[in-house]
């Protein structure tokens, strides 16, 4: 049934189903470019912040995994903050996010960000309308300062349709390996679809600026969304391939040689069932 719904969605969009083989071939090319980008970031000391926002079940997690799968966690750092502590509630709203910003030669990816204030926090009643409006009024000035300081800031909104979100929620409910994805916020977000739509529209109207624009990713098709977003991301960073010295594997030295396999023979090896 799930495959039938996906196929009907593709037919309605006028696009054939993207096979896993074709998807993986394209993803590998893009992940190779991400590795080239990584070397450039390390070489130049560039600081990059990437923000991913969108409705629940829009595909943010899978997209972020596709970006980070082949790069170093020392360079690409994913930040997904929990609800604020009592101490953090007494800070400047954006303060706990700023502490996670990149140093030289780092990329930080926010899986949800300070824009929670404009979305889930407002819709679910965790902040007032006055607090939300104050945030929307001030955040673009903060982002302008970050950009003026040399940070590359890229913001993505993943847009998933109502029918596809419903299908994904139902799939999570039925699959033990995906049930952990259902949070206390997910099911109410389905019920409040139009409240989230209104919050999205107000956020985009207030913060989609020439200096710090939002880039919208159509995410009903997860595979195409990942490929399209990574392609767009790479196009927005002026990276170049860094020349690396040719690596030569050194010969193993026989100095201090002994039977180091024998010393391991009676260690506590795990059972090999496969």
C-alpha cells in the first residue's frame, strides 16, 4: 500500500520513481563533493552554519544523515538541542544556540534551531505571541551580524504535503524501528496543520531576507529532496578543491617484533554468530 501511494504521488507530479540504484549513484557523487568541501573548510578556516527547519516528518533527519554520512564529525557537527533547562530559560533566547556555533574550519548543522520560537514553541503554547513577534523582529539583525563576521549562513525549509506527512506518521506508528521518531509534539502537530501553516507563513514573511534568505525544499519524495538540497547547498558555498600531498603508506617496522597474535588468543572474544 505504501509503495502504491508513493507511485501515485510520483505519477501525479509527472515524475517516475527514482530507483535506489540511480539515487545511490547520484548521492555518491554529491558526497564526494562534500568531502572536497570539507577539505576546503579545513584549509581556509571557513565557518558555516546550516539550518534545517520544517514540519514534523518532513525528512530533516534523513537529509542531514545523507550530508554527514561520509564526512568527519570533527568538521561537520550536528546540533539537535533538547528543550531548554531552567537555567537556559533565564538566558537570552538565542544564547544556547550561539554557544554551539562553529570555530574556524567547522560546519554546524542545526536540526531545528532558534526558529523553534516562531514555530513549535508558539503553536504549542510554550511562548506568547508577544515573545514570538519580538523574536521575528530581532532575529534578522542577529543573523546579519553573524554574516558580517564572516559566517556563511544557509537556511532550508523542508515542505512536506499533508497526505505525505500522514503516510509517514502512520508508517512510524506501525514500525517498531521508527516508533521512537514519534514524539509528544508529533501527533498534535498533525492535528494543528493549519496553525503550523500560519506560523510558517509569518516566519517566512518576516525572516526571508536578501541578506539571509530561506530556501524551500520540496520533500514529499525523500530521495529527490536529499539530492536536490545537497546540490543546492554545494552551489551556495564558493569552495575549491584543495591540493593534497600524495600519501605513501610506510612499511611496517620489524623492530620489537613478536607473535602479537598469540597474545590475543585467550582474550575475551565475542561470539561470532555471523
